[in-house]
C-alpha cells in the first residue's frame, strides 16, 4: 500500500517520505525541487549526499547537495545555476507528490516535478515540467539529473551491430567534453555496452549519447537504479544532439536525461518524463555477459 508521511532528513525539517513498502523516496519542501533519497526500504541511499551541504537553505550560491534535480539545457551561467535554495510548495497528487518552485528571478522559469510511485510494482514515474513565467520567449530543454553515490557504475547499452554491407551511414551520435579522456581507466568501451565507473581518485569526465535503446542503469553495491526515457526521432536535442549524458568526478556520478529543445512563449510549458526501476541482489557488473543478465531482468 502506498504511504506518505512527513519526516526529518539529514537536517531538513520538512520532507515527505513516499513508500510502497518495497522502495521509498524522500522529497524535500525546504529546497528544490529535489528528491533527496531513493532506495529499497531499510537499505542505503543510492543517491549522493554532500555532508557539508546537508540541511542547508538560503545560500547565496547554487548547491549541488546530491539527490535528483531539474535543470534546463544548454548549460550556461547564471541561467542554469539559478538558485534552488529556498522552500518549495509540496502537495499530494494521485499516487504521489508534486513539488513546485517559485519562478526563478533570473530566468522566469518555474520548475515542477510530479513524482508518482506504483502501488503494486517497483516503478516510479517522474514528470519534469518547465513553465515560462517571464515576459520573453525562452529556448531550452528540460534536463533531469540524478547524482549517484560514490562507487557507482553506469551501464549504457549500445545499438545492435549491423554489417558493412547494410546501412552505410552512421547509427550513433556521441558528444565528448574537452576534459574527457578514454585512456582513463573508468571507461570500458565494449561491443554491446559502455561502462563508466566513479573513482575517488579521478576528476571530471563526461559523455553524451543520442540514446535510442530506451534505458540506462547505474549499479551501486548489490543495487541498481534503471532509468527509462524516450528518444524522439527528428527532434533537436542540446549538446550536439544528445538525450543522455553521464558525468563523474571524485565525489559522485550523474545519470542525466534530456528532452528536445523547445521555445516557450510566456505561459507555455514543456514536459520530460523518466520511469525508474530499482533492482537488488546483483553481483558486480564487470563484463558484457553480466550486463546482458541485467538487461534480461529489466525487460521482464
């Protein structure tokens, strides 16, 4: 049975715990919109927690904090880093929670997340909404970022191989950031999957993919968070045309999805949806055979 309750969490006083008895989320009203926790009930938080920022509000600069947040692309300052350090409105909706931010004073963009948890299966649907409350049109793309805890391993499926005598044009588009180095041991580029591991000894690296396979997963210990999301053929995506990005540094690994670019007139909104699934009881995923076994569980 789905349950909501008001709880304290890591120094924040006003939070909602959403649970179906198997998995739970903690969504805060003190800053955001933010999801602070995601995991199996009674087990570890799969999301990063930056201890020096826990419980904080009202800071004069943007705080990563950890957890899951909503941004918009392309990434520029100060717009993308508009502060989300003040309380938000949290209300109950059918099957879950809505968290709504006041329009940003710099951009006029209002952020909203509708977080719905299935009662009888392990599935969480998050609808990310950006609304232009300003006076001028804004061109942007919704951008959903989950900050995973240290030790994360991101598993990215690749499209099936095709013979040289088949399609003669490319079937993959990648974007690389200038600080990314594939000689870095965190990367494994396989035939069917790419693996990207967080390492406390390594600094920033980032990859973007025009991802048509429909899912990515991120493993921590015996657990995995799976994200499902869409690719819209013919749409214009940011950052060189990608709808999935992953970034890591010494402290965390991010699993990021993006919607197509949209021009919002005043009062208009755009949505972007992720569907989450949690899996437990996994052995370390080190090989493509291991990843194939995970993929079979995801497809059930």
